[in-house]
């Protein structure tokens, strides 16, 4: 394989970053070298690598990027981060304005040293793919392309016209595995076709998003049939049985990808994931008059959309209501009936049904914080887990519930841990006047704890 490779020093200015780099997981192609650099700052830890080069200099043992000839220039296929760092440190490329302080000044001698790069020149891109695939396929540390990157690499080559047989030779992977990669990336693409809030779409288009759970869920026997999805393994396409199947797939993505801190996972049962799924009138085969205002006959569906709006007037924030609960008003937190004999919880949940927290995020932040704290204290009191009656704030209540003193299922404790790690600080700062309350952050915190509240309220 390596007999056709050349090894020589190349002027840095003649090496271009790769527009087809599998690490560039974007919905539209990047068009300039500056756009690639900006992406690498945002998603590939370029700042850290630049500082390492500035401090340690070249690592000759690790340098030798793989490049191919591209007209009068070369394109780096393996080693894009290194070449980008060299170009920024030498001034050939400029950092985005908001990363301008990430590029330190270096001595003239170091700059001169970086302007020439020892490279391995491959005959073509296809020759390099087996080498790259063996090192980068799959999940794991920064050396990996990641779940989406690996699948996008295969998908893009297939879309360019290569056959599965050709891809098998290029990537050094079995034909069945490559077919699965294409279908899985197609599943991801289908998820982007739905209408999402701004916050949801930002999360869904994050290159590092964990999209494996819904794929594994659908691989469980019987789940595809229940959702209404089938895989065309001849054409590597996704087929939905009807509009209801699309609704179910969107629900699956919301549960296992967007709101992935809710205790549900790839190994959850169909009943657990779809416990709060509400079918809309538009997908129901036995729907009544659309003007029926939801008062349909028994067996028909209601067009209630359970998701209250987010901070954008034309968008909705995600929610996970119980089907037996009344429809939440626009912008409210919860609409669950309180089953516990706790007057405080009943009052707080009454306000949660009516207060438009999109309009009043400061009040909503207080309200959500009080609901969670009161609910946890009720659980602690019921289990006599605080016999000395020590004062407990929200964080203290969470910590006690995470302790073995309080008996909770592991999924519940995972939700509380996720909430503590990602949302507790916002609620505390928001409630104590140290941060401007934000509806998107508020709804994100609500989504994380929603399943727990519905289960225990």
C-alpha cells in the first residue's frame, strides 16, 4: 500500500484544509478555509492544540500529515488540526474574532520552523481511507470521528456514486456494516426534517450529539414495527408506514436524543418511551371533525399539542405530559394532577398550570425550583430519611435523594444527577438574582426533570 507514497517537506502555504474531512459534520458544506477553522474552534478543540504547539513546538514523531495533490496545491486528508494550528500560529490564516485571543504570539524562529511540513503524499484519497477508517471509526476519544462523523463519511462517499463493494475496499469494512452506517445516517437526516424549536435544533445539529440510542432502540425486536418504520436494505432508505409513524419517530428522537437526561435509554421498553405519546388528529385514521375542539368520541385522537412555547414566539418548547392530564396552557411548566396529600405541592402545581413562564421567566425559575424542592422534601419525609429534621435546601434535598438513605429507582437517581450537574446552578443563580432568567434554560431544566415530576407528583 505504501509503496506509491512520497515523503517530502511541503510549504505550509501550499497545503489546504480538507472540505471533505469526516469531522466536519454540517448540514451544508463549508465553503472556505476560514469556515473550516471556525468549525474546528467550535467543535474540535483547536484552541487547546494551538496552545500545545506554541508551548512544545513540533512533534516530529507525530507530524507527517497525509496529503494528496490538488491541482497546484495539496489537501491534507489526515492531520487537519495540526495544519490549521500551524497556519494560525504563522498568520497564514486568521482566527474568528471571538477566538482571537486563542492564538498566542510565537518567536520568529518557531514561525520559520512551522512554515515547512514533513508530509506523506498519497496517490489519492481512496488509498488513505482504509488507514483512516481503522484509526477513526466509532465512538471514543478525540482520535475518533465520532458516531455521526463515521457514518457521514460512508454516506457521503456512497452519495457520490460509489458502490457498496467499492466502499468495502476503500474503508476496509464489511458490506453489511457499511449498509448499516448509511441507513443510520439516513435516520439522522430524517430527524432533521421535522419541525423543532430553536433550542432543540441546535442540540440536534451538534456534531457530538449522541444519536446511537434511538438507532439501538429501533434494532430491538418489534420496535420498528410498533413505531411504523422499515429499512429498505437494498436502497439504504427509511420508510414510514404513515404520518403517525413520523410522529412516533419524532417522539423517539425527543425522548432519547434531545431530552436524553430523562432516565430513558436505548434499552428502555417501547411502553416506557411512548408512555406519554399523544397522537394528533392529523395522523389519526378515525378522526372526527377537526373543529371538534378536542371533544372527540371515544377511541379518536385529540389534536392537543402538549409542548408549550419556548422563548421564541413562533416556536414551542418541548414537554412530556401525561396523556391523562389536561392540556398545558401556552408557556406553562406542568399540567399534572397532584396525587399526594400535600397542600404546598397542590398550590405550586396549580400555579404551574396557569403561569406563562415564557413571559415571566423569573417567576417561572422560582416556581420550578420550589416545585422540585417541595417534591423531594415530600419524598424524604415519606421515607423518614431526615429524622433529625435538618434544614434542607434544593441541593441538600437532591444530595440526600442521591444517597442510599432514600430508596429511589436508579433511573430516577440518574435524572436527579443529570439535573444537579446541568441545571441546579442556573436555578440557584436565577432564583437569587445573579443571572438574567432565560426561558430556554428554564424549559431545558423542566424537560430534564419532567419524567421524575410526573412519576412522583
